[in-house]
């Protein structure tokens, strides 16, 4: 089977999935990164009453229109009101009510004089500065008024959006269900952290790298674990994972060696094979299929190859399923501060650091089996197929991580 272009492979995968429309009601505390399932309209004004923006005195502007430092105006103080409380008194001619920041402005007052422009009087107060009508006056509905559409359906909820929901008095919010993902790593050679490292074994990093990335994207990981290089065991594990997952991701067993079992696994499961091999490096031997209406994406077992293809192939699929527009791949142009002398017969991705329009290749090798020098990288340099070598000063595209 001929290797597909990355663009064609992504197009095939996106054609097999739809946005999840199932909704659930969750606490605002759990809503960060979730996608709003309907428009949010204000059911009241915010704030619901006119309030003071500072500590001072609620007065009638007419009473203090001649006030100055040289000729202060004296007013009788009839009450004091703090935030969370309401004065029962009305500001009548010749009177004032002491008021604190956030407190409701009493009836009869049309402005607030900041306390720094007074003598801080308690029974009577000397006003040293005039104030116009509605000066230092926060109107009811200053933030929003009843009937205002505050948030639109499909908004990704962040701190400000959740704070806005809280300002409406909402304790819960309706959001779309998150995609359920399963991740299974294969290989007789891999063991899990915490197990004894015996001869010929290596610790499994793929399960943690990919599983953590999925969690950071806000996905629900319903199954994660490893399975040995056995066709029947791997098929059984995929069957089990498919009971709860919308998409199943595996690593390893996708090349053409004796232990590359995923081809046989997909046949045993009667999968609809979508493609095998994508014309990119790393991660060319990627196998994708449909199992019982769910995507099965089998990535390379090499740590860097698996990590790259999770970004390039899986991420666009999850962005579509979740409605998370912020998960779509972002590309930027940059000037390379590094060389990459290897030829690139196919599209190649190199781990790198991007900052202020410049990009620098990570130190060390770019081989598929190396993961550690990807630490701290925030992008992948995209080197087109047919490029002889990347030179310092070349303009390149980068995929942001």
C-alpha cells in the first residue's frame, strides 16, 4: 500500500468522525477547558443595583456644586453602609451617607465623593470638592444587562468565561461530553514503571507521554495499559477498550517485522482498513482502521514517532470530535537558527524551540527512538519532501505544540 500524504491521511480520518453532541451538566469547578453546549443569556443585570466604586460619601451633586477646599460644604451624615448591606435612609437635601466600595448607592444620591476629598467626618462631613451628577457612580447593569448574550454555544470555557457564569449565579453548566480515548501500548520488551527492570526489557514511556498529552487536551482517558506481542491478546484488549472509548490509540507493532502484529490484529477484528503508512518522518508506518464504528489509530512504537503522530494525526481528530477549536494545529513561519544537514525525501518533522519568529533545533539527534531531548520543545520544524538540507537563515514553517 502506497504511503499517503499527511494531508490526505488527516482528511480520511476527519471524514470518519463527527463532533460529539451528547451533553452533560457539570460543576463550574470541573468546567475548565470544556465546550459550552448552548448560548448563555443574562437573566438579570450585573451588578443588580447601582454601587459605589470607592470609599466615600453618597451625596446629592446639587448640594456640593460650590464645594472647594477654601469653601467646604458641610453635610449631616445620617447613616453608614458597607458592601453587602443596604441603607434604609434616603439622601435628603443637606445630608450624606457614608459608603464603602461595592455598597449599594442609597436612594436620593446621584454621586459619590471620595473620602480623600473630605474630613472623614462621622456626624457631619466637610466636602472639599464638587462632584457632578453620576460621578463615581456605577450603574446597575454596568457589566451587562438582562437579555444580553454573554457566551455563545461551542465556546471553550476558560477562567474568565467560568467567572462570568458564576456572576450569573450558575453553579453548573451544560457542556458537550468529552471524547473517550483509550491508549494501549504493545511489546514484549516493555514493562511499566515500578516493575523490576530485567535483561532485555525497557520501561514504557509511550503510555505516559501519550496518555498525559491526551489529558492535557481535556480528553477522557477510559483505558490505558500494555499488552504483549500476541495477536489474540491485543485483539481482546482492543475489544474491551472499544466498549467505552470513542477512539482507540495503540503504539507499536505496525511495521513489517515478525512481531509487528497490528496488521493481523485488524484482520482478526474484521476492521475496515483505512490506510497504512503516511509519507512523513518520523512515524511513517502508521496503521489506521475502523472497528465497530470507532477509529483505531496504530502509531509507531518509537517514542518520538508516536509523540509526533499524536500531534499530526490524532490531535486534529480530537479537535473535531470535541469541538475544541483551540486544539487545531497552528503553524507559524520562522527563520531557522540551526542547520539540519540530512536530506528529507519525505516530509520531515524536527523537534525545536520557537521564540519571536526564530526557531532553533533541539540539541542532539532527531531519531525516532529518542525522547528526552524533546523536553522543553514547543514546536516541530516542518521540512518539505525533497529538501536537500536545512540551512541557518532559511524560512520554515513550524507546527506549534
